[in-house]
C-alpha cells in the first residue's frame, strides 16, 4: 500500500512539474494570459494589492480558509503567485499521502490483531460446528426413533383396524341373529297364544265332558 501511494505521489508531482514547465515554456514562447490563469485556479485566488508609484503586488490565498500561502504576501510577479498556489497544492497532496501511508509498526500490529481475531473466530467456528454436529446426530437419532415408533404405531393401528373389522362383522352377524331370534320369539308368542287358545278350548271341552260324565253316572245309578 505504501509503494502504491508513493507511486501516485510521484505521478502527481511529475504531472504538476511538467505542467509548470510547459506553462513556463509557453510563457517564454508566446506569452500567457496570467490573469486568466489566476482566475482558473480551483482552490485558490490571487489578490492584487495596488502600490503607489510602483507595480502592484500579488497575494495567493486559500479559497476555503482565506489564509495566504507561501511565499506569502507581496509577490511582485503574478506567475510567482500562481506558482505559489501550485506549490501549496502539491504540499497538501504530499501531506495527505503521508497521512494515508501507514507505518510498518502499525501494519504489523494490525496484522497481529487480525490474526488473533481470526484464530478466535476459527476456534468459535470449530466449537459451533461441533455443537451443530452433535445436535444433528441427536436430531437424526430422534428421527430414527420416531420412525420406528411410527411404524410400531402403524402396525398396532392396522391390528386394531383388523380387529375392528372382525368386530363389525361379528356385530352384523349378531344383529342378524338377534333379528332371527326376535322373529322366532314372535312366532313362539303367536304359537303360545294359539296353544293357550287351544288349551282354553280343550279345558272347556273337558269341563263339558266331566259334566256329561257326572250326568251319565247319575243316570246309571238311578
């Protein structure tokens, strides 16, 4: 990471240096619109300080803080003020890069912390994996036991159903037999009634015969 940031800094510095060289070269060859260059600065502005009986001086200030940047106020040349803005920008970028570059001791300490956390996490994962394995084994055993118990209950239910079927058949057979007995009982009652009527009739006949016998005996004795 440090090497990458250093490379970025080198590239930025090289780019700004080339830009400034091109800027200087173009100034010598064809001249430059320094006022336009000053107005195009993104993070800075150039303030003109008029001076009596001499050329004005220039001060480069940060747009955010309003503080003047090196080489400080009173630059006699506008290009010098613009250069101060570029130099200050490079310095800020360099400071940011330096701040982003971690120290080897910090990297080593962070690596040790990460390694320790990884070892703790690995132990916790292994312990949790063992717990889940034991829970899975218990659950698998419970499922097997429930399956066996379910088969047993199913067999018992089948036996009960078969017995119930036999009992239903017995109930139907007994109901038919009961109906037959009821019919026989009814026929017996009817026959008993007829026999009682016949017995009553025979008793009447016997009584008449007995009376006739008595009459005959009385007639014979006379």
